[in-house]
C-alpha cells in the first residue's frame, strides 16, 4: 500500500492490486475513507467525512493531481 501524501491529517495512498482500474487515490483521515478518481478529479466514494473534509479532500486531489498520476504511473509501470 504505497503512501503518496500525508497532509493536514489526510493520508493519500494506492492499493497495489488495483492496476486494472483508472488512476485514483484512496484517502483516510481517522475512521473516514474515500476514493478519488484522478482523470478527471472526482469523488468515487466516501464514508465518514463531513462536507468540509470532503471539500478539502477534493482540493488536495486537485492540487496534487499531476504528482498523484505520475506516482500511479511509476508504481504500475505505465
């Protein structure tokens, strides 16, 4: 489970067995979880985040989108 970014209490990471899916990151903060597609950035699923935290999750995904996609491609040799 490669960690991609830890910021403001959010942890962004990949699962190594999800090569067959489009580029995305998983996000955890406490007990809350989400999955964010990266091209384009959009929320795939979420549980436990309040609206402000979801907004921040999307903002961070937009801010780091290029880095996340580069890390995804490097991890999965794309």
